[in-house]
């Protein structure tokens, strides 16, 4: 069970990294903040929150 939780943590970190890169690219290509950039920022924040939640859950899993 711990191993599965660790894999899920890594997946959430990957989602956060992809969202950060996509947001940066959208910001540069389209010349500023727009709906896509805000969506990627939101996805990044949610992914980091889920990673943190899963990390805390991992401490309680036997």
C-alpha cells in the first residue's frame, strides 16, 4: 500500500510540473495572463495540494 501511495505522489508531482511548464509557455506565447494561464496555475496548485495530502496520508499508512 505504501508503494502505491508513493507512485501516486510522483504522479501528482508530474502533473504539477506539466502544469507549470504549460502555464509558462502559454504566458510567453500569448503575451500575458489569460484563461489558459489561470487554468494551469489552478491545476498546479491543486496538484501540489494533492501531493501534500498524499504525503501526509503516507505517514499514517501501515
